[in-house]
C-alpha cells in the first residue's frame, strides 16, 4: 500500500499519542500530560503556532512531524523549524522520514520561508545518516540554560 503524507487531524489523537510516547521513550524523556495536551491542541488548531503531518498507510499512522514558522533577525521572511520527527520502529527503512521532511520542505517553500532547519542528538546515528544525505550540517552547536 502507498504511504500518504497529510496534515494531522483531530481523529488521529490516539495513534499520534502512541507515536508521541514512543518518541519520548526514544529520547529517554517523559513530558507531563498537560504539555502533551497543549501540544496536541496547538497542532490541530488551524490558527495554532505548530503544524503537524502524519505518514499514513492503510488507515494507520506510521510517523509524524511537527513544524513551525518563526521570524528571523537575518532575513525578511520566516524560517521553518522542523521540531519533531518520529517513525514507528516497525516502519523504519521505508523512506517515511524522508517523505515527511520533503513535505515540510514543500510547505516551507510554498510559505516563502528563507530556511528549513532541524536538530537531532549527536547519538542519533540512524537519523543523521539520512540528514547527511538531504541537508547541510552547519557546524553550529546548541547551548541551553
């Protein structure tokens, strides 16, 4: 069956939640339920600050991505930040992550974004193998407080 990339919808909540929890387990973290609820409400609100896409096959979600647009002090147009990307373990190796990224890229281009960017952990070798093929590693290092 063909994999379809489409916007997340309200009826996807339960399947998205299972993937969202898998994403948190992958990064060995756990978010409070109120953060998850707020994230979901932001994604499905058509005027919300975060957009979400689903990878679906035969009515089943196999992965998701969340992205948002924000202004930049370096350009006139916004940047697009791909914040989260996750594909179910059993669906990996089928180019789903690439399809999700390409759809975000198409939407960023259609919106006139000056840049699409994302982060991953240095230990995420599987994702980095893909990212090194489809994007440029900038050399910037993230700091937090």
